[in-house]
């Protein structure tokens, strides 16, 4: 109803009726103004929504797309992707390329072999923190003689830096798989928040910290990440011990000494299976640049989703393909289907 219609209602009315009609006119005018204001905010909110949203039980997957030179491709549309569940193409019911807020847990190796890498580690974290968006939240953890994670998620860079390790014990072990398991525990009830673990390590997993502790395996980390819808990024680097490793007797001993300075080969598989990335830093390469690259990648991924054809509670293979020539998509390799 327009103000003109409200004005027409006053014609031929009594004085009391005119006063009532005047109130109604003002009420209608204010109502129209409020509706317009709400409409403007509604349009603005709609413009901020993802391009295409699904409903119900939607399997979500984040995809990183690179070109043949390894550079991020950030201009694709929904039509440029293909999702296959157990080899069968699935309609994409969710698509979004706006930066998604992340809940990031950074797990840092402070075993004895990392003793010479401490300054590099702290500098790399500074580069990572500098690239966080206002809606990103972080916890910082470390693993050596014990596995620790900071008390709560924060966006305060000063708090994050205060949680970084300041020294490394030269005899500390590398409870790598336990550290990732503890990180996954530390998300708690994060709801639909995006869960990401970034782990830095230079060594092989050394197993439980005590006889009372349950062993955790690489496969369990993959299963847990799949179940919790978490993505694991891993950065492996060579050791920089203050004291070199003494080779054992014979060719086998020499080979073991050479391999001792290499990161756990299982790190790459954990990252690949969960849709994260794996980077191996060699001498002379920039760890800070690698950490910065992880942040840039996380903020330029594509969120895709589909409705699973089977709700059987089983693990399904998943593949994501970018159909644009020269583009390669990377995403998680499997998902746990919902169960009726």
C-alpha cells in the first residue's frame, strides 16, 4: 500500500477517524521505510552468500587448483569442475570461491634434530601469522618430550608468538603421529568451521612417549581426519643437529645415518589423502616462503559439495578434477558417507 492510498483513506472521515487515519498513514510510511531498509540489507547479505548452496547431507571438499607451473588458478567457475564418487560423476550442489574462515592448528617439531632450525621455525610462523584474515583463528602446538597445544583459538598475533617454542632439548623424540592426533582432538566442537592442521617436522615418528600411552599410526591419522572433515598440511625439512649423527657399521649403518636427517615419508601421504599439501624444504630453500604459501593457498581454494548417492556410513573414494586445460585440482581422496 502506498502513501497515496493511505491519504485516500482520510477522505470523508470524522475528526476522530482522521486522527486514526493519520496515525495509520504514518505507521504505513514507517513500515514501508523499514521494509526498504531491510530490503537493502537483505540484498547486501544475499550478495555475500556463496554462488550455489546445497541442502541436507552435503559432502564438502576443498580443492586447490594450480597450472602447469604450480601457480594458483583462481578464476574457475562451477562448470570447470568434476566430482566423482566411487568413479561416478556427481552433480555439484555447493560451490563457493570466497575465502573461507579457517580454524588452524600449527604443530611444530621440537625434537632434538630440530635444534638448529629453531630461528627458521619462528621466522616462518611470523610469515604465516602475517597472512591471516580477520576471521581466521589459530592455536599453536609443539611436540618433543611432550605434546602441547595452546589453550584456545585466537587471532591475536602477539598471543600466537608467545606460544611459539623458545628452546629445544637435544634429546627430545619425535612423537609425530601422536602430535597430529592431539591437534585433531584440540578442535573440539568447532561445528561447521573449517579445520586445518599444519605440521612441521624433520624426522621419523618415534612412537609413544611412554609405555602407558596408546600408539597412534599414520593410518589412524588419515581415518581420523576423514571422519572429522579436517585437512592436514605438512612441511618436511632436513635436520640441523648441533651434533652430527654417527654412522653405524657397514653400508646399512651409513644409509641409516643419511636417512636420519630426512622427514618421515608418511607425512606426504597423510597430506595427500586429506586434501592438504606437502612441501619438502631442502638446504637453501625458504621455510618462511613455504608457510606463507600455505596461507595463500588456504585463502584461494574452491569449496565444492555434492549429495552422496549412498548413505551407508562407509568410506567412499572421491576424486576432484579441474576440466580447464592446463589446470590440476587437488582435494581429499575419500569421505565417510552419512548413514541413514
